[in-house]
C-alpha cells in the first residue's frame, strides 16, 4: 500500500508516526516544502520500533517525484493551501481514500465546489474529526433525548477548537440536526500560533432540533489553554476539563 502525507508539521508527523507502526508493509511518501519538517519526520519514523520489514519512508519535495499511484492521500497542510493541494492530488493520482484535516477550507465557496468534485469521483473522502467518539462514554450518563445544556468556557482557542466541542455535542444529541442560534465576538483578537491566522474571543450558541443547547465561550482574561466543560440536565450535572477530570452529580 502506498500512502502520501502532504504536510509534515505537528499533525502530519503524527500521521506518519502512526502509519509506521502498521502491522503490514506500507510505503509512506512524505511531502513538505520545509526541509526542517522533513528531517524531523525522518527522526520520528526511525524511532518507531518493530516496524514491518517492508515499511519504508520516502521523502519527496513535489508530487512529480512519485512514480506510482497512491492508495491513500492524507492532506495535513494548513487550510490556506488545502484546496489547491487536493486538486493537485486528484490531477495526478486516483486514490481510494483521501483524509483531510479540519478546518477544511477558508472560503465558503470551496465547500460547495469540493462537495461537487467529491460526489463525481470514485474516492472516499474523510475528515479527521474524532473527539465525539472519544467522549462516547458520556452517552451512558446523558441520553440523546435528555434536554441538556453543554457549556465550554475558558481560553481555549475559539476559532481552531470550536469544531471539537460541536462534535462532542452533536454526538451526545444522537447526530440530529443542529443550528447556529447566535454569536457575538469581542473587538480584540490575537495572532494564532500558526502564521497568518488569528484567534477571536466571544460566545457562540448552538441548538439542536430537540432544543438541546451548546454554549461556547472563550475569554482572553482566563489563563491560556484553560478548558472547562459543564453539561447539565434537570437531574444531573457534569463538570470537567480537557485534562480530563469528570465529576457527575
């Protein structure tokens, strides 16, 4: 199996680390414009013990360097480059699967454009959005029919991390339709850890079709990376943090 990982930063290198431990032989192509990132990926790959004897890592600087077809393409670049990279992959390869990182695109028009493209090709497209399933144990305490209110507060990165908490909320609701109810943002913003990106502060309210509620509030006066989670029904209350400590009353 031939797997391409585009973008070998923090997330891409984790993909490669995980792939290196596969129980069957694979060829991993690592592509990044940063020589520093590619060197770090080599180190991470070589540190993985008990790799399959047929598994190997091939460093490439451009797609043209790959002479075989790709079975799986993982696009772990930033969202600014993702649209063009997907088009470049589909222009050269016919992968069976494409795995994309969130947030998918910066432009709303790209969502519609790629929905149409993906519906026309014989490739399964996945978004690496996982946290709802890691928190599936909460379903033992909160039924999807419960009228609950979930709140996330602190200073945790409203722009880059809201999608994770929306995923947890959507999972607890039983995947029924959810809608944006209201939002308000502070006038101040700050530069993100990623160059060219910014973080906002404020509140987002979301409601399900059964009136379950999610409140996301990110305040810059709190210490950075503080994440408090609270889920309440008429009879239960959960308090926790992303550490994660869970207390159910």
